[in-house]
């Protein structure tokens, strides 16, 4: 299979899936797209990297990754992940964004790097009115991702913070699913508890003791 054939097969697959009309519980709730697999450490987190969207969805919100559109995992909430380049495979980007809603996706997270990080805003334009959360993979990508004209909305997070993008996707879905709202609240409560524990230890151990306990 040539490179062109592999792209076309994905395009055909997306259109075929859009016509399957599966019930919502069998389709991904969140779609994650990125411009290159080099963006994966930012989007998914990993060794030596801050947590990413994958970590937020799986570890904090209980999502499962769906790798077969016709065979959903045994989880209430699911997401899928694709590489979709706005510049190298524009037809694939268009097909993904165009079919996302018909494939049952409720929220999209789109990450891209470089100065011409066009994937998030192009995806938002094509998938409208589906909400799209843009992730600038690098600082130099921020202006490109947030630079949408009036009437062409996109939600965006700060550079590299795909974890927050996943939480935002969860917040959007939580308006419809009380179970997800509870998971978001539990995550927030754990954050507050952790701050309280650190504050108490700092006060009771004193600065030198705290540094010995936490920093060494």
C-alpha cells in the first residue's frame, strides 16, 4: 500500500463509519487529533513530560481509548486518537472534521506545533458547530491556534497543556452526564486536599524540614 493509498483508505473508513449510525454509547465521545506523531508526548504525556490529555481522560476521568470504531471498549466514556496533518494530508483533516459529528463524537481536541499550527482552527472551521479545543504544542504555536476571526470560534489552552484541554472536554460533556461531573468534582477535591496537606506539612515541619522531606 502506497502512502497515498493509506491516506485514502483512512478517508474512506471515516466516511463509512459516518454512515453506520451507531448508538452514542458505542461511539467515541472525544476525538483527539494531532498534526504529527511528534506531538504525542505533549498530547499523551509520558516519561519526563507533564501529564497530557490521555492521562487526564484515562487516569482522572475514567475514559477508555477506542481503537476499533465498530468494537467499543467496556467503558461509559471513550475517546479516539488520530494523526491528521493540515499541511501534509489536508484531505484527511477535512474528512475527519467533516465526519466527526456523524461518527458520534461530541468534542474534539486538536493539537499542533510550529508557527503554522493550523490544524486546530481548520478543524474548528470544518467541524462547526462541534466544539473544538485547541492545544498549541509549543509556545510559538499559540498565536496561530488562538488567532481565529470573529464568527469562527475555538476554545484553546496554553502551550503544551493538553491535560487542561481534556478536562475542558470533560466539563462540556458533564452538562449531559452527571457521572462525569462527579468524576471532575472528585479530581478537583483531590487537588484541594493535596494543597492542604502540603500547607500543613510546610507549617509544621518548617522550611528546612519541608525541603528535606519533599525536595531531597
